[in-house]
């Protein structure tokens, strides 16, 4: 059993508040899926040939947060967290990683993303996506990151069930 203390999004709110609330819910969901597991359990693979692990997902989402908030609105040249180039696959290799290391990086990126988002004037404000070499709006960034969490939290559901049978939430 997992202690679920997530806060659900409001049923009515301005668009930006709603996006922010859903992002925070999905961030909390990823943390919830990892709750109470050892480093070894967090590194358990789903099934061959996949190398996907819960710890790899946490590392990957640190990269996503950095690529879409920090690099778009704050520092286009910021290095990625786990690779020298923009290589989201590199983050999945958590074989030598620990909960402390992965969560420290992810939580730092989430905090930075929240600060960046709060500082950007409006959902229509442009940022520059260096990978695409074009401008994108804050709205697009928030929706993209939200979709990334939704996709990977689905993976986290299956990974957690495979580790210890815990389902739901």
C-alpha cells in the first residue's frame, strides 16, 4: 500500500492554473510510484529486451524538465543532466544511479521549472526551443511536458506492479 497524499487539480480554474495543477499532480504521481522502494527495486527492468526502470523514468523526466523549461526560457545552452548532448535515452540507463542522485536532480529541475514558469508573463509568451531551432509558447511547453508525464506515468504503473504488485493511484 502506498501513502497517497497527492492534491488533485481544481475542477474550475484559469487555464494556466489548471495546467500548473495537472503538471504538479503528474509530478507527484511519478514520485508516488517510486515511494517505499529500494534503489535495487527502482532499478528493476520491466522485461527483456527493455531496459526501462522507475529510476530511469525519474532521470528521464529530469532531462525533460530541463529541456523544456530551463533550455527554452532560461538558458538555451544549459547542458543536459545525464548526457553531453541532448540524448534522452542516456537518462534511462540507471544501472549505476541511486534514488538520492536521481531524485535530487529531478527535484532540482522541477523547482527550476516552476520558477521559470512563474516568471514567464503569459501562456502565449515565446521561448526558443534549441533542438527545433524555433520559438514555442509557454502553453505548448506546459502541454508537452504534461503529455510526457502522462505517457511515462503509464509506464511507471506497469513497472511498479512488476516490482511489488502495487497497483492504482
